[in-house]
C-alpha cells in the first residue's frame, strides 16, 4: 500500500486538521532540529513531530532533515555537514534536537571513541561518536542552549543500533544533554502495539503515530529541557 493510502496517514490526522493548543512554555521558542527520515516524516507524508509541535504549540523550527543520511561524514548531506551549511544563518536557538540516526550502522560508519576534548574541530567526524561530539561542541559554543538527543524505534534484532544507544548514554555523561529514549520507552511500544496504524514500518511513524504517540513525548521532553 502506498504511504498516502495508509490508514494512519488519513487527512483527519494531518497537521492541517490538528487543533492549536493553548499557549505553553514552548510557544514562540526557536528550536533547531537535525536528523534524517524520522525527523522529516518519511512515513507520514513529510509531517513529523516537528510539524505537529509547530501547529499545536507554536514553536519556531529551524529544521534540517534528509532521509537516509548519517551523523558521520564526509558526505555533503551528513548531519555534521548540514549543521555547518544549513544552520550557518541561524543566529540563535532556545533548544536543539538531534536524532540518533538509524542509518550510521546500516551504512557501515565506525562508532568511534569518546575523547577528552571539548573544542569544536577536535573530533573525528567520520565516526558517529566524533560527529555527535562535534555537534555538541558547536551547538554549545554557538547557541548556548540545551540539547535533546532522541532515539528511534527499530526492530529489536537491530543490535548495532542498541549498541549505539549505549554509546549515546556514555556521551551524555560528558556533554550533559538530555535523551528522549523512544527505543526503550515501554509505553510507546505498548501504544504502538495497540495501534498498528501508528507505524508505516518498524521505524517510521504515520501521521497518527506522530500526532498521538510521539508529539506529546517531545512536548514533555522539551518543556522539561527548557524549564
């Protein structure tokens, strides 16, 4: 079945049919988003949690998301390269959200090592860990804003992604960002199992999945992050 015809992508679940909520702590906040297919909404007609947060609570997004891309370079569309190019004219942010890519292990990117350095330009950005460290260093230096990294749903047999999540937690101890760990969220898993139309496949939500399951968790996580 084509993506547009999936029950979870029906027009009634679209951003256009999503009511505006009362103003919240996030209303009017400028938030950066860096990711790949799950940030852009590849399974939901390009309507992701970013768009639902914009419609529902009125955030101001600065988004760079391209399907199939990796955190690690050196490709011109990698996360690290797009942080340089797509955010070069973004002068201020209230928060920054980075997707832990599901593509790095698929494309054979080396995990890399956590270093003792904190300065931008000190990391091997051809590795996933080095790219994450460079993102943390650059965002901290340029925007002085809190960072949220989020994990994605995957088939439980994808052990390489599980190992990358473990590395993310090790990095958290160094950089002190927050983690929205959807991979390990039992409530998300239960809600997804109860509503099969919430997902296009094992990784990509539909409009329904974003609106009803994912967006409330991002709203809660960002509110806590900025409190």
